[in-house]
């Protein structure tokens, strides 16, 4: 594992314990676990959307699929991050609602 042995891992663990303290380490672990779980969900969603190309000479089709796949990945990540932020940061949800209303008014006036 990256050339790290048991002594190096123990030293890193002690440093982390000293920096964050024993009370915050479980919450940090839970946050990391949720992040890994979200990445797994995104990977699963993307692998379900991807269809293998049966033609070997279809470079244009495969390029279009990869571009659309990248767009789907970006949109999926953006939506998940936005939902997380809206749920965790107080006041952001109200600010987003106000911005959406302002955009609608701007669209009507234009």
C-alpha cells in the first residue's frame, strides 16, 4: 500500500489523533465513509448508463457517447453536491430560492 509499513501508518495515526482529537475522529470517519458511499453510487449510476459499442469502426459515435457521458457525470456530481450543500448549510436553500425567483423575474422583464 504505497510502500507504507506498520510503523509509518502508526505515526500517521498518532499525528491525526493529536491534530483532530479523539472526539472528532469518529465524525471524520463517518464523513469519509459517506463520501466513499456517494462515489460508489455515482460509479454504479454511470456504469448502468454506459452501453458498450458493438461496432469497432464507430469512432464518432463513441466520441459522442463519451462526451455525453462526461456531461452526465458532471451534471450528476453537480446535482449531488448541490443537494448536499442545500441540506447542510443553513440559509443556502433560501438564498437559492431567492436567486431562482430573481432569474424568473429577469427572464420575464427581458
